[in-house]
C-alpha cells in the first residue's frame, strides 16, 4: 500500500451489538484494544531479551509474508511477534450471520474476515488479548476488529488463546465490520500514530464452508435395509 493512513487515525468503534436469535448471552460486542502501544522500531523494554531484526515501519507485504514486530502491551512491557496474514475474505451477513438479529446500523457495514498466523517470540504472555491488527478502508481509515463474547463459528478465535507464552503459535480469524459498506484495501499493523504502518494486501476470497461434524456428515437419509 503506497499511501499512508491519514495522520488523524480513527479506530472505528461501532457501538453496536449483534444479537443471536438463540439468546442474548451470545452477543458479540466491539471492544477497543489497548491504546498504549510502542513503536515498531523501538528498543524492547521488558518481556523481550534478544530477538531478530524487526520489519521496518512502512513495509508493504503480500499474503503469506511474515513481519516481525514489537508493540507495548502496557507501560514498560513489550511483546515481540511474528505476524503472517494468510487470507482475506469478503463475506455477507446473509452468508455468515444467518440466525443473527442485525440492527440497522450493522446492516450499513460490510463484513470481512482476516486470517492470521502469529508466533510469540517474547516472554510476555498475551493470553486472550486483542490481536493488534486493523483493516484499512477506502478512506485510509483504520478499523479495529470486532470482539466476540462467545464462539462465532464462521471466524474464530478472535483473540490470542488462553495461554500464549514464548514460542506459542496460533491461527486466529478476525472479524471486521467496515462502516458505510466500505472496502478492505489492506491489513495494517500500526502501534502508534507516529509510526508508518506495516501493511499486507492481497486478493479477497470467499469464506470456506464450515466443516460439518462427523456424525452429521455420515448421517444417512432415513432409509432402512429390508
């Protein structure tokens, strides 16, 4: 991505909820990730002893390429990660949110899934923390991922696993709702407004079908042997 995200970065907090028809306990609610963050090119403070060379801010990567980044989890504590964006998916509410009660504000957005493989190279445990990635829409606005309170089968998990210490690798799927039916032009790692973003771009695909459970897959039609 040649253009940079505009200086006044807007992390869009949608302030809306998705209500499952089966009950309110499954409501996924957008939440803001920690605002404290460090420069991708900064010297690690705590949680990182020694590590590989960091990917330069402003790098433009393709799908399947890995960036090595650091960011400040909280004051004085940084994490070092290998991040590889593997797949970008454009979906629809009809296809992926069947059975969910969507309000008018939700319907004005466009849903995307971003699949990522992440390895923790530091001693900092990132258990269940938000993944520090955004999508960039056609207006160069950063949009944060929607965090689900419960399992969302088409795209899960939406955070780091319950245990994610040094050397752990996880495959995560992030859901983004772009306001005004916006486009996904890139995935961005940008720890602070002062940093140039590291971005991934690639072809948008449709989500793969959800695998059925074996007992459903092997279930026969209602005929019996005579």
